[in-house]
């Protein structure tokens, strides 16, 4: 399976709305007046919006929130995988199911939680996802997102994001130094967020044929 790799700077558009789907689908939606809604945040190793394999047109875009290196896989290669490798097909299918579960949780948090809870939930979810790829040490991880990024993800003003993060720090739940964030009281943070990581299926195992 061939993969085209390239390095991308922060804020680079990786894919734009209404383009033909090569390998990625929407992570952001840009409104006509310039407002942005972040609909997904992908971490290293994620296969971003794999379900674009079955779509013909994009309805959103994908943007680099930090400098990154990306690899794209041609749809013809993915179709060959689904024809010839049942185990890999199930693995790819599981990826789309987990993406859907994360979207449902995000939608629930935006619709039914107060301003503090979605941010707390994200600060529980992100280290669990990063820990699965070895990017968490002693409950600390890199959080290179800006308050504007968090604002666009959770429908809050940057002032409200700043106030909420200050509240979580002053309560002793988190601390930060530069771009490094540390979870100080994970159980308390999980209680605020009503967080249950089962939807991430981190320990999910697939049986081989």
C-alpha cells in the first residue's frame, strides 16, 4: 500500500470543503462569515475520517492545528484492502465506529453539559488517547492548542475558556507549564466531566480469521 507523505505547517489546510475526497474528511466547518467550528481533533496515528472512502464530495475541511507530518492513502488501495484482507477491513471499520462514538460524546457534551464540563471531559479524553500511543508521562502531556482552538471546538468565547481553565487550575485539578498540561486530580476531573472512557475502546481486540 503506497502512502504519500508530506509535512504541513500550523494552520495549513489539508483538505477543503467541496473537494473530491482523497483520504480525509471534515475536522472543521467554516461559515460564510469566517466563523469556525472544530468538529474533531485528531492525534498522531489517527486515520482521519476514514468513512470518506464511500463519499464523493467533502462537506467540511481538515486543518493542521500544529505543525505535523501527514500520510495519505489512495482510495484504490483501501478498496484493495477491503477485497483482500478481512482482518484489516474489520480494523478499519472499528476505526470508523470509534470516530462515531467520539462524535456522539462530543455532541452530547455540547448539547447537555455546562461550560466547564465539556472542557473537563476533553482534558480526560485527550490524555487517554495520547497514552495509547506513548505520549503521556506522569500524567503530563503536550497541549499545543490555543484558547481560540478550544473556543471553536466547544462553542465558548475565549474569555470563557480562559476562565474555565483558571477555575480548573485553582481547584487543583490541572496545572500547566508552557504547552505541557498535567492532570493533578484525575478522579475529581472525571467526576466533573462525568467521564467514562469505554467509548474509546482503547483495549478493544479484534479476532483474526
